């Protein structure tokens, strides 16, 4: 049987150790992995270090450092846990791993640069535990969500599920634009609201629901008409827009403003038993005018109020919009840029269509004139605007 000291000596004999001074020269060229406990990390760490608890190293390192030949510097508080961690990584096939002698304690005592990271509270770690277990999100990703701002146009059928999942995910600021009131006919699909709030302003009802779901977040209501006079001011400061509107004037207005502000828009639309989702990322992928340069004739585009919509359909499409927004915020996966996802509830099928950026697009094309923010009511369907001119969605 071997004692701890014998195991440590054996581990150190089989790895490469470097001093904090030498480790400092590797900042920017090596991945620094802090294997200490959460409370130790919260008290201070080396800038740019990846935090992986020693107990989760084997299960998480491959997703955090997929290149097994990448240079890695491991450190703990004093150099013991990192030595054992280096043995583990060597056994996993990592070829360029070193352990820092003296650990973070010596690094700090020698006056080298360190920071106190912005960290989640114990309550937040418990709330977002399932996110933290995902290496693609982790604490850094959750912190980014908490610092993010998403604007939702409409607190209706699409805005309701999108807002609820964004709130549950911990998106720190949710702006909601809607000047409508809760109506009894909304309750078949607009799950932000309930029968006790019929007649209430939708932004007020939405805020009550979302803050009860997650008190961490800030809900900003815009109980105003979304128009040319205020669109740029409302969009200012937001990272992503979730478009849940049901009328063409607002969609064209939003498209032009998003191009000016260079804010990506997660677009969703529904009709009867069908829905669509895509991402308009300004000057990266196509914009709304690339997809639909002109509004369709009235007979080809009846509103949901005229044609009806299956109540559960916006729940599916709005949830996909929330997912796409989170992917954009965290730079995860492959967002629906240049792709239109079409869903048929009766067939229970998804189809994806490519949407290319139009070089002759009147808004984002190579020779497009300077964008002028203007109202588009006169170019679109009279019935597509609600009676009060609001942007309430579906």
C-alpha cells in the first residue's frame, strides 16, 4: 500500500512541472486549467483560465480542450491536485501538459496578475445547475446569459413561450414591446396571460408571469406603438431581437432598423397548422427583404384572426425562437442563418430551405441605398395591423 506522499512523489516523477514565472510566459499560448474547488476559484484566479473542478476533469476536459496536442498548464492551490490531474490527462492522451509548482498561492504571492471572477451566487448555481453541467454553457456561459439583453416584439402566441424559456434560462434583461390588452381569445395560445388578467395591459401581465418564474431577471415593458419614431431607440442596447409580430409593416420596419443597429433578429411566423423560423443576421446572412422583397397580395396572406391557428403551434415555434436566441448569445452550434425551418403540425414534419443573401437586395445588397426609417403601413395589408396599431403577436 502506498501513502499519499508516495503517490504524490510517483505522480510528480511522471509529469513535467514548471514554475509560476515560466507559466506566465505561456499566457496566451497555452490553455490554463484551474482544477480547484468553486469557492477557491471565486476568491481569485488567473485571467483567462478555464475552470474545471478536479472531480469533473475526466468528464469535461475533452469538450473544453478537444485538441489533445494543445499546450495545457494545470494549476491548483499548491501544486498537488494539479500534479494528479496532469497524470490523468497524460493517460487520456494529452501530449503537452504541465503542472504549475506552488499553484495559485505561489503565483499570487509573487505578485503576478490575478482577478476575482464574476461568479454566480449559490442560489443561481442551484437554479441553473443543468446549464452548468453542459461544458458548452458552464458558468461562463450562464454569466453571459445573465448579462444579455433580448427584445421581444409581441407578448402574444410566439412571444409567450419565447419569453418564458428565455426567462427560465436566465437571460438577464427581457424587453417586451406590446400595446395591446389581454383578451379572452388570447388564452388559447398566449400562455403568459391568464383569465384573471383579461383587460390588463399585456406588458404588465407578461412582467408578472416572468418575474414570478425567475426573480433574477429584469423585464422592461414598452407599452407603445412600435413605429418609425421610436424603433431605433427601443432597439438600442439589445443583443438579439425575437420577432413575434403578425404584420408586414412591423417586419419591414424591424428589418431596416436591425440592419442599421446590426442586431440579429430571430424571426418566427405561424399560420393555421404551419410555422417558420429563421435568423436574420445583418450583413452576415440574408435579411427579411432578401426573403420577401415585397409583401404578398392580401388574398394570399390572411391573418391568424381570419384564418385561425392551432393553439399549441406557437408554443413549438416560439420555443425554437428562444433556442435560436440562446445559440446566438452563447455562440453555440449552427443558428438558422441562411436557413428557413418550416414546420407542419399535421404531418409532424420539419423541412429546411436555404435562403441566400440577395446581392441586389434593396436593404442589404451591394448597391443598396442608405436605409431610411419610415412607416410601411401604406404598402401592406390593412387587416395586418391591429385596430390600435400595436405589434401584438399572433
